[in-house]
C-alpha cells in the first residue's frame, strides 16, 4: 500500500512531466520562437501555465520552482548514471527514483528524451555550466540540430541577457559552422538587444568584440551603431569602451573607407581650432600632424587609415563635448574623451616612424625607440601636440592635470 507521501510525489512528477512536455512541444512546432519570460502568477489558476503567443513562450511563476527542481534532479541523475556507464559499472535499478522518467533516461532514447529537461532547466537557470556541457555532449553525438541550438540560445538570452554560458555556447557552436554560412549581422543585433535590456552587459559586449574580430568588414557599421546606442544609453560606459575597441581595430588593420574619400573635416576643424587657423586640405593637415616628412615619403595606405582614424577620434572629442553640454558632467564622457585624446597624441608622436616607407626594402619602418624618447623628440617638433597641450592646460582640473601628466607626458608646471 502506497503512503500519502508516495502518492503526492508521483502526482507531482506527473504534473511536472506534463508541463515539461508542453514546453518541449512549443519548441517543436514553432521554429521561429524568439523569446521566453517567466510571468508573475502567485497561484495556480487551473489552466496550463505554459503560454505561447506570437513566437514568445511564457511560464507562470507559481510552477517554476517545481519544474526546475524536477528537471534538475533528473539531469544530475542522468549525469551520474552516464559516469557510471563510462566506468563500466552497470547502474542499479534502485538508484532511479521516479520510475517513468528514470526508465526513459536510461533507455536507448535517453539522449533524445534528456533534451526536454535540459530546455526547461536552462530556460529557468541558464548559469549552470553542467547543463550546457550536457548539451555539448548531445551535439557532439549529432543528437541536436545546430540551427535549433542557435535559436535556443537566443531564446535563453531573451530572458537572461547577461548569460555568459549562453554566449560561450554560441561561440562554441560557431566552431562547427562554415564562415560563409554565418550571419554576423544577426549576431551583432543579438548583442545589441541584450545590451539594450541590461546595462553594463559585459558578456554581451565581449561577445560583440569577438564577432568583430571574426568579421572585420562590420567595423564601419559599428561606428554608426555605437553612436546610436550611446545617445540612447548615455551613462553606459560599456558602449564607449566598445567604440574605443572598434577604433583601435581600425587603426591596427589599416582600415579605410573608400566611400569617404579624403573627407577629414572633423580632424581639420579640430586642428584649425587648436592652431587658431583654417586648415582647408589634406596637405595643410599633414603639415600639422606629420611635420617632419613630405607626403611622398609616407605609405599611402597607412596614411589614409591614419587620417581616417584620427578623424573619427576628433569627431568623438566633439561628440563628448556635445553630450556634456546636453546632459551635464559624466565620468563616462570624460573617460571617453581622454581615450580619444590619448589616441590622437600617441598616433601623432609615432606618425613618421609608422607611416614612412623604408626605401631599403620597400616595407614600412617600425617604431623601435622607447616611447619616452619618441615623445621628447616629437613634442619639440610638433606644433600640433604643443597646441593640444596648451588647450588641455586651459580646461584642466586637478584630476585631469594629473592624468595628462601621467598618460600624455604633458608638463603644466
């Protein structure tokens, strides 16, 4: 005769199994599922707690605890039994609690059946690495479809946009995907959605940087996208930091946009403002930025990238001033301005060494001197850097004065 506790246990298992099957059915019949959310509902309303509307999946909150505990228990049991089998130990039938589910997990279709429990457990708590590792094992055995796995991880991120495990899983999946088949723009959009839902989303921005490393052709689009994001989230420094990463990658890869031609208006205006003069063309601009060399002695590809990147940095200096005038003082604005200022100063100090063509072998020369020696030499010859120093001295606060001294080598004494 079964005790009341046993009856309750079996009833609870049957209830959880029913709900988990409903959730799994949604994934099977809706290949365009995009979102998941736990819907606040403190008590049972005698209706199914699974809600599926317009490619969005909802689960009422009153049943979340029971569903997660049930799936968690079965998954850990499955992991333990797999470990025993891998060691050549036959699992005991008494080790399985919950006869129906246990038999299913240990049957020949167990790897397929385990997916529905993984779906529920990860949707509710996506930060458990064990669950994601089980998915990797199933994928390695060809039990999972890669397209559906990308969809599933995107659904997880709709609920938990800061899930590092979900982002890591997507990067792992891309190891099995050909480059031509990857929609990198979608990946950028997914990162942006996650960052939009959760401020200072470190994992989303790191994943976005990983995408840029894989698809550098998206660099210019990032310039426009990040400005749009910053204007919407003005105090989220993560986007400022990503924008700095984009600019550094542009310079590192000698990036230049042919459609922009020789339009360096922002840099010309900034240079003219510093020198209290008018800079009208590229030759005049170069006389300020690289005073020790003629244009013919410089590598033209590197030179165009140099001017292009400095033009973006000059734009951001004005951009920060604009944001500050509208929204007031912000450390995010100040830190971003300092990065762009240092970017311009550092590139100008090494400009001749990095842009000049080595006539002996046809390659660009490199900057081999210690930075403090280059700084001392170039500052004496560069009216542009001296003008930057004078401008920063006029607007400096004690904290900024110290920063200029430490990171730019300016001496305001």
